[in-house]
């Protein structure tokens, strides 16, 4: 049985496996999370409009962070991108549901 446990490790001096940090990715994540919260609240009152710019900023910052991390999206950038898209989808869905309810109530006379 041939075990390679006694081999000398190859030390090249480079750091392997260290995650790359990006300030833009962190900003994307923060804006995305706040954008989702504001857009969900916006379905019930008018503060949801504040979530739209934050969601757009989250998406743009996530894409811009790829330049700082050698073309890869970090975990924070992925969270920011997903939250930004989700915030916009929640707000659009809320508008569509509100429009349908308003349109239906106009015909029923309620």
C-alpha cells in the first residue's frame, strides 16, 4: 500500500483558499437586504419606492464587484444580486396585485 503522507509539501509562498474581499460586494448585500425589506413594506404603504433605488444599486454593485475579485461573484455579491432582484420582483408583484384588485373593485362597485 503506497501512502503519500511522507512527501514534502510544495510551498510556493502564495496564499491558497483565502477568500477575496470586496467593499462593493458588501455594499451590494446591505443595499439588497434593505431594499427587500422596504419593498415588502411598500406593498402595504408608500415607503416601497425607497426600495427601488436600493435594489438597483445592489444589482449594479454586485456586477461591479466582479472586477475586484477576478471575475467571480463572492458570496456577499450573490446575496446582494439575489436580494436586489427579489426586491424588484416583490414590488412589481405588489403593484400588479394592487392594480388587479383596484380594477376588479371598480367593476363590482365595491
